[in-house]
């Protein structure tokens, strides 16, 4: 029997020895051979297979954007990573088996690397980094270490740790790499430079990697990317050569197609025959039936070619054809819209059409499109620009309509309604034709230009904007029944089955004429209701126009950088609205614009600002162009002074606080923070002086600092003070103080509507200078809506005040023609002036004045 045979014993003995020799703990030749073979063709093999499956999923889900430089590696996101989590888990499991059960095999380091790759693809960047670092520090195999470092570089790039990526590059360049790892390193360095948009370094590394690539490495794709980069950098000859290499590698059809398309763009065009040859090549590609699904891309490249030849009209035509033929490629459609927007923005400077195309581009382009945030930013600028234009056109049109008589207005509105109805019907017919051709909704098919008319309701861009707004809200939807429903089939089934069982078509009578009449009547009423007939409505309409011109000027100036158009908007604003709140700013912008063109008109606006707004920041900037920079330095010093002065103010150390403020105001030139110190000084007056002086100083602050952020606060303080005075006056009544032996003012009251502030002030100052009363102070104050006051101060007592009063009456410095205006002249104590200013009753005080000053004194 075999069991008793010596051969059987020998067989079992050999088997035991073999199994013992193959222990994972032993390092003999037999053990290593066994574990190398078992690891490679079992666990390691399946781990490698799972990674290939993951990479295939990434490749299949990557949407190649051939209008931009192709990505070296597909983008990995969480949603996509979830789809291959099973493969990731199995890869890690199998690689771990190879590590744990075959410790002696040479595939341990490679298994760790596959674990690192699995962690990377599942977006576990920290674990991937730790795995690659472990291989680098623990492995005795330099090739494995180098591969781990090359892959670590990619993980750092994908996790945006660019400083660490550079550190890896600096470290590994000191090592000697085998050909396989050199290739991997150059590819990953190129990936790094693509992410940071350094295309010079990117192409440099790809060119180094290219000779080492094999077909399975995507050699044709890398050649194509190199060609794209050279084309982007303007090296057309080099681009052409690499596109040829791509074709020679026999790539898949899509890459072959785009390669031929790009070759037409970089063909050397030394003669007119070369241009014709390029056009012929593009047209040949267009007519090829195999390229039917690529028509949108071909038209796009034809447009790009014509744009390079400066044939803008032809380029626009081809871009629009690209849009029309973008059936299932929203990215390409978005890029064609974008190029149309760029052409109208940069080359033609038709910002209304540019806005419409940018709006559609943003609707079509994917969220991860290159520079999408900058595109959105420009779209928002253009949206705001067109909004202001439309506001002006609409409000002007409505104001024009408000001037028409009833019959003419009705006829005009009916004409507008009929024109809109005709446009709507024409648009519906166009969309139906597109639907029959299986085209998606296209919102720019008819816009080959835009009218220059200022009439809002006849502006062709309104249609394009309406379509863009439709797409913004509802998306790209075909013209069909129940277009708002997500489940159209159920709605159609209900309409076609249920209703047809109950109501026969011949039983239904629809009076379409009456429906249209009702619709037109509603439209008429809506339009009529929008017309500003009342003064209040007209004022509101004009205010909208005023604000729109101001915003339009700023958009032209600062965002579109169209200085002359900005000047036009600002001039229209100031001419049409001479009392606009934006007058000083608009004049300053006009001053800067015309100064930049050496236009003498800048002197006019300079003079206007200095004379009418002498205390504004614009006047300060004109007198000192370095005002802002110098003010910044002074501001920091004034802030420190303010903090100290304010602390003393809180502690009621008024004199100390006032001294610190006065010292600072005398030491430092006018700066933005000066207003804070001046207002604090007014608050000190409010604590120590009478309420009238406090109110006067608040009024002076508001006048002198119209652009200050503190102006609203000062206005609130003034309003509160006046309200307090009024309540006190009503409670106590008007009772003047009989004690007259105190400081006095001389007061001249005049009607505000006479506009005599300057001539009267000048007359009084001249009188003071030419008489024995030189050295007196003159100030102005508003009493109420009807009267203003000129105060002359200070007189030590009643007799001195009356002496001035009598001299003024005798010499009568108020000459023709202002003498004929209505004036009141009197003297008053400081205490009584506070009461007078609260009551604002001139007649009441004049009675007191006559009784206590004039009776028995003249």
C-alpha cells in the first residue's frame, strides 16, 4: 500500500519541508520564489486590476473640452468616487493580503503603492500621503521609493498643497530615476504646472516625457496636449509638428478629428492660397458625414479661423452656426456664446448684445469651466449696464407718452401692442421650425444687430434679453405642451385620454377673437397704469433716470474703461439734472477724464468744484493729488489724538480735551479723520456753551463736511437739539429775559428766497471794516424755512450794541438794489437769542426789542 511505501514517507517529508521552507518568516530562495509568485499572480494582480478599473471609470466619465488644453488627469470628485468605492475597497483588501501574507515578496512595496493610489482616488489625501511617505522611508528598493515620491507629488497637487509639491520636486531631482519613474515624474510635474497655469513649464515636462511613452500610456493624447500648449503660446509651427505626431500615433477617431481641426488653425498662412487651403480643409471636415455630430465644433473652429483673419462678420456667422448645431453639447454651445460675447465686448463694443450672449454662456457652461467666475463677473457687470440703459429708455418713453393727448396716446399704445403681438407670433413660428429640426431653444438666432433707437418698446435687444431671462429661470426648453412639467407624459396622457372621453372636439367652441381682445385690453391697462401722469410719478420717473445715468457713468468709467462714454453719461446727468446729489462727484470724474485727454474743458469742471464745493474731498484732491496718501498718514496720527481727546471728554475734562484737539488741528493738514476731531469739538461746545452756538456749529460741520460719514450723525444731533428746544418752548412759552446788561448780538433777518446772503454779508463786512467797529465777527444762520439771519458779534453790553445799531441805521450800508428787499434789524442778548431761536417768532421779539431798547433811547 502507498501508505506503507517508503516513497510515500519520502513524499510527505518533502512536502513538510517545502511548506516549512515557504513560511513568510523565512528568507531562503525557495520561500522568496514562492511568495513572489503567489503575491504577484494573486492578491497583487487583483489589486492592480481594480485600480485599472477605477482609472477606466475616471476616463469614461471625463468630458474632454477640446477648446481648452486637455487635462492630463481626469478630475476626481466625491460623487464620482462613490461610484467606484467597491473597487477601491477590494484593491486595498487585496493589496493588504499581499503585504501581510507575503512579507518576503518583492511586491510588498508595490502593494503599498497601490494602497496609496486607492486612497488617492477615493479622495483620502491624508492617508495616501502617509502611505507614500511610509514607502519612501521604509523601502530598500530605490525604484519603489522614487515611484512613491512621484505619486506623492500628484497627491500634493490635487490637495492644493503646492509648497509640499515643490519640496518633493526639489528632493527627487537629486535622485537617479529609472526610465519608468522619469516618465511618471515628468507627467506629474506637468500636471502640477497645468493646475497652477504655468504652461511653459508644463510643455517642457511633457516634451521630456513624450519619447518615453508607449501607446498604452496615451502617447497620442500627450502629443495632442503638447500641440495645444504650443498653439496657446503662439508657437504654431511646433504645434503643427506635434499634431502630426498625434495623427501618426493612430489615435481614436475623436482625437484624430480634433487634431485635424486644430492643424487647420496652425497651418502657416504665408500666402492667400494657404488661407484658401485652410478654409477648404475646414469645409471638407464640415461636409464629411462622419463628422455630423461634430458640426458645432467645426463651425466654432471656422469662426476662430475667420476671427484670426479679422473677418468679424464671418466669425460671428460661424459662431451662431455653432450654437445652432450644438444639439447635445452644452459646453460647446456655451463656448460659442462666450466667444460671441467676447467679440461684441472687446472688438465691436456693443455691450447690450455682449450682455445677452454672456448671460446665455453662463447658462450653458458647466460650473467647473475654466475662469467661470471671471465670466460671471463680466456678465454681472453687463447685466447692470443694460439694466441702467433700459431704465433710461423705459422711463423716457413713459414720460414721452405722458405728454400725449388721450386720443394719440390710445393709438400709440394700441400700435405698440400690435407690434409686440406680431413679434411674438413670428418668434413662435421660428421656434416651431427649430423644433421640427430637433433644435434646442435658441435665444439669439435672429440677433444679427441692434437698433440705435432710443425708443424702448422698439429696441430689438429686448427680445434677446427676454429669451435670456427665460433660459435663466426655466433652462433650455423646447417649445412643446406642458413645458413646465417634469413629467410630461402623464400630463399629455391626461389631456389626450381623459378629456377626450368626456368632451368631443366638435362640442368645444373657442372664441379666440374675444380672448385676444381681453388680452389686448389687459395689456393696454397695464401699459396705461405705468405712465407717470401725476407730478409725484413724474418726479419718481426722473429720479430713476438720474440714478441710472450716474450708475451708467461709473460702469463706463471703472468697469468698461470707456472714458469718453463715461464723460457723455456724466455730462448728460449734470446738464439734465443740475441739482443732482451726484453733481460734485460727476464734475470730478469729468475733470479727470478731460484732463487725461488734455482737453481744456477740465479747467471748467475744476473751477466749478472749487467754487461750489470748496470743502469737498474732490476739491482737496484737485488742489493736492497726493491728498489721499498724505491723508492716510495724517489719519493714523489724528486717530491717536482723537482717542486721547475723547477719553478726556468722557471724564468731563473739557478744557484739556479742547486743547488737545486745537493743537492737533493746527499741527496736521486737513485729512479724512479731521472731521471726527471737528465733531468732537462741537460736542465740547454742546457741554459748555449755549444751545444756539451748539446748533450753529453743528450746521457749520454739516456744511463743511458734506461727504463725511459723520454727516448723518451730526444731522441727527441737530434735529434732536431743535426738537428739545421746541418742546421746551411750548412748555414754557416765549418769555424773554429782562436782564440786558450782558453780551449782545446784532441781528439782520432777511428772506431766504431773495438769495442775498453773499451781498448782505459783504455789505456788513465792509461797514465794519470802514467804521470804528472793525474786528467784529460775522456769521450766517438759518432761522426757519422763510428767514435767514446774519449775526454780528460780540458786543459787551446793551449800550455798545445799541451804538452799533444806530450807526448801522444812520449809514445804511445796504445799498440798491437789495435795499428794496424785506429786512429786520435788532440787537439781542445771548440768553434771549437762545429763546428767540427756539421760538422763531420775529414779531414777538421785535415787540420786546422796541419796548426795552428803543422807547426812550432814540
